[in-house]
C-alpha cells in the first residue's frame, strides 16, 4: 500500500503543478495504471490524462549515488522504485487523405501544442527537482499540503529524485510527457 499511496500523492502533486503553474485545465482522467509504459496511446483528451505506473523496482542498500543528496543509515536492503507519471493530450493528425496524398497540415496547431507540452514538461520537472532537493521547504503555500502528503511517503530519508523527462508520441492521435521518479517509499504502518 505504500507504493500505491505514494503514486496517488505524486499524481495529486503533479496535477496541481500542471493546473496551477502551467495553466492547463484539470485533466479529464487521473489514475494509477498497471504496466511500465502507461495508458494506451489512444487514451487521451483535449484536457489531458494523467497516470502513474510502476516502471520497475530493485533492492538496494543505498539510494543511487548519482542522484542522492543524503546518505542512508546502515540498514538492510530496501525496495527502490522507478515510477512513471505520464501526461498525454490529443494531437492533431490528418483525417482527410485523398488519392493525391495527405492534406495540408496545420503547422500552427502542432507548434502551439508542442510549445504547451514543452512548458508543462519544464514546470513539472522543476517542481520535482525542487522537491527532491529541498523537500517541502521551498514549496509555494498553495501546494504545501500536497507536498507534505507526498513526502510523507518517503520520510525520514527524503529519497525522491526526478530521473528523467521524456517526450511521448505523437502516436494514436495523442502526445505527451513521461516523468520518471526514483523513490524509496516507506511501508504503510497499517501493513508493516
């Protein structure tokens, strides 16, 4: 339950950044999904779909050195997870092909949609980087409670790091972004 609760808190945090920092509408669907890739490419809407999946996991005694900010105390191995958060929106594709070839495409729409995805990508990446380095100390007041809930699943070590940000698509008339977060979650006290 620790990883699933963390994924829910991560979706709430990223969704808030998308809406309140990037100025996008509230995504039509927000859910945890199973599989390392995430929702199928044709599951998108104009307002966007936000999902979290477990990419993979492994056991470790140390949080990865290339991203860790604090050393772990001596203790047995613990699970380390890579969690993908995927935000996808509709992408314009030609639908009126003729025997003479494809129609003229609207480069302006593609350009505007790509610019929006670039800005959302940057906003969320910066928020996750800030949270991974400074914890909740630099969060804006309006996002503080969401950050507390999220970091509550990784405290006392604070091991949450943005590993990568990757563009997705266009495929299946959808395009988007995947942020991969490395995290060592705490078990749910009710089940440990």
